[in-house]
C-alpha cells in the first residue's frame, strides 16, 4: 500500500474512533460488555479535548502524507477535518472545552440510563 492510501486509512480510522467516542455509549446500551472498550476511549477523547493534546493519529497521518509528497497540516484532526464543517472560523480553546463537555455529558447520560436499566446496584 502506498503512503497516500495509508494516510487516508488513518483518517478513516480516526473518524471511526471519534464517532465511537461520541456515540459508542449507545452501542453499550445494546452490548453492555462493550463498555470495557468504550469507557477508556471516551475518557481519552475527553482528555484530548480538555487538555489540547494532539491525538497520535494526527502526526502519523501527516508523516504518511509527507512521505507521499503531499502537504501535511497543522493542528489536530478535529480542527482540520471536522471543525470546518461545523465552525468555519476554526477551532478555539473554548470550543474544545465545550466539545469535551458534550462528549462527557452524552456518555454520562447513556451510562446512567444503562445503570438504571440494569437495576442500579446489585447487592
């Protein structure tokens, strides 16, 4: 496989991971054992947004693009691919904090529903 194809595959994997972070809790409602995979992913997603870290997939994609003679980009995946769709002016620190809070709120809501559905604490 050539570097441009690999870079595109990284982009797709990155997008799939972000969607899993955001909406994976809904899958957990159907398959509760998936929580062991989703909870760490969601925690990572919130941490990346709240701390301003760059996900390791972004430098990997950029390296593959440079190897293919394409131009790499600055910032992170969300800023480069997602934010232009939602917020054309770009990603601000405040927006990152809001996105992290939304991911956290969505997942806390889903896990609270799962907890109630399963009968709360089992004693």
